[in-house]
C-alpha cells in the first residue's frame, strides 16, 4: 500500500495534527505501508525523511504560526507521484483539501480526509466581528461540503463522528483516533526541567501542554489556579506552548496578581525537553471545549502524570474509562478541589500515576490505530477498483 498525505501543517509547527501525522506515518511504515507527505516549508527547517515533500509557502498575517502552500507547486508535487500511490489522504481543510481533491481525480485514486478540528467552536474566536451563530453556521456548511467531497472521512472520536452526521455528512465516517507510541514516552527527567527553570524540587506543579489559543479555555484554568492558591500557596502553573492568546493571557495573569504562580515556557521539543516538562508535573489540567481528541491527555497519562479535566467532545471518549484521571465539570470550585486533592494526597497521586500508564498501554496503542487506518485504505482501494471495473464494463456494453 502506498499513500500520499497532504497537510497544511507539519513540524516544526507543533500541534495535534502534526503529532497525528507523524505517529501514523511511523506505524504505517512498520506495516510496510509507504507514505509520502506534501506539506509547507517553514522558516525553521525540520529533519525530514526522504518522502516529505516541502512546498513553497507564504506568511499569513492573521495566523503567523502557519503557512499557506502555493497551490500550483503543491499540485505539481502530487503529480510527480503518478502511478506510485494507491490512496490520497488529506489531513487539513485548506490548500491541502482543494489540491487533494484535484490530485486524487487526476491520479485516479480514492481520497480520504481526517476531520481534525471542530470548527464550529473555533471559528468565532478568529472572526470576532462575526456573530457567533453565523460563524457556526458557516463552519457547519463548510465542513459538510468538504466531507461530502471525499470518499471517506476519519473522525478522531465517536462524538465528532456524531457531530458530522448531524451536519448532514453522507460520506462514510470511520472513527480512528490517533494512538500513542509508548516507546517515545519512556524517558524524561523532571528534576532536570525544574533545575533548568529554577523550580524548587518540592514545589507543586500544575501543567498544561498545548497551543495557547482562545478555544483552549485557559482563562478558566487561571480562575482555577487562583482558587487552588488558597489551599496550596506554593503552586506553580506551567504552560508549555505558544499561540495567539498568549499576550492576553499574560495580561490576565498580571491583573490577577498570579505572576509568581505562572510560568510560560513556550514550545518544547517533543524529543526531550517536553518529556522533562511532563515528568516535572504533579498534575496535568485540561478544560478545552473544542478538542476532537486531546492527545496531550494520553501523553500525560503515559508519563505517569495524573489528569484533572473536563470531558467535552473528543476528550469525553478519551476519558470515558480512563484510570489515572479525575473528570470534573467546568466549575471553578469543583475543578480546583480535584486539583488540590491530587496535590495534597500523595497516595491518590501515586495510584492515579500508575493506573494512567497501564490504561494507555491497554487501550490506546498507536499500532492498533494504524492497523485500522491501513484496513480503511485497503477497503477504499478495493471499492475504487470495483467501481472502475463496472464503469469499463458499462462503457463497453
């Protein structure tokens, strides 16, 4: 099996889509499935393998973290693989989607698209002048049209698959989350991280890893922090990530006089520093309302860091049977009480830490998720070939 993936984002741009692509490519390769990836060039280079085809791209003033690939060059890159691929897999809904549809037709291969982002609860943060109801309606129409333009859709959670069906998506939808490669989550040195940032060894650390964006509901977590400080006065909230909400969050921290309790460390390399960061934490917190999965929850559990989180959309599926996590409502007092319990009860913290890794090993293996995606590719190719045979027969008749 040979697959061409297209994505508007990939490393060094750090987000869940980049992580998902990298994880699936690694495990598909172990099954003998070759994957090419067409994706943008960035000002900072990344150590790519030979099948990553970087495309010329331009800066986006309204979203400086991302890049826009040049359509002509992207289509030309796809066409160099004529006769070499069996399936085209679109990972993002922008240039990658539009060029992916054109390329799949020209290459005469089936096309599948992963719906990574819950745009209905995302778009109005970036178009604040547009009424939220109109923004949601636009997002639903946009998503329905794109998903109905491909042969199959991959949803990272059953909850998101249900949302797409309510939109009126009629293309087949397969629920295939991104799993975790546990081999990558066996290291990490928490003491080294604390030394690097001047954090005392015994100081309680509450952690969030992810894009610092409005839809992540980090403002709510700052309210939780203010409440936790009452019971755990030495608490430090470490936020690992960058994004458009960073300036406003820093202002909010200053206004709430939480400067001594918050540390922004920016993006950390997943191949070392980020693992150190996880290991330095006593509890991982999460309250996003828009996650289609929430990979950072699994990463935290795999590294033995207990989780306190709300369960909305994709995180509901991750946390439905999750040992190692305390699931709470989006209520400041309830959330803060759970965080305080984890921080002040060593036995509970140890129990959650041990149970979390076992849970991830048992239910979220990336190899199993890659097997399911591979089987979807096989079925799409089989259906495409069968349809082609019927078409040729009808034409001959």
